[in-house]
């Protein structure tokens, strides 16, 4: 499946990269990896070792921790984009 040159977070994908989550939260990728390792943020690992986070899990994480997100990160009334 071709992605027409867009990054994952720019597509209408159900999944986010650790980099996209880090940018949304204003933290480093290492911080996001620590959240995953400590069980604070749900994620799954791809065969080559990269992590992906479901948008719904990220939205839940933000709500649980009272973390704000820029309005442009939301689509359809609350799912993280």
C-alpha cells in the first residue's frame, strides 16, 4: 500500500509513532518509550522493533494524565489526529 509520501501521523491512520506522540506532548522520544516501558501508555512493537500507539490509547492516556493537546490534533470531536 503506497502512502503517497506522507508521514504516518499525517495520514488518516489509526496508529501514531513515538515521534508523533513526543511532538504532541512536547517531550522526547525517550520519554515516550519510558511511558510505554512503564505501562503508562499502551503500544505494540513492530517486527523491526518500532513502536506504534493507537490513537484511542493515546487519547485515553492524555485524559488520564490531564495533558492538553493542540486543537488541530483532534478530528471528529475528540479522536487524536
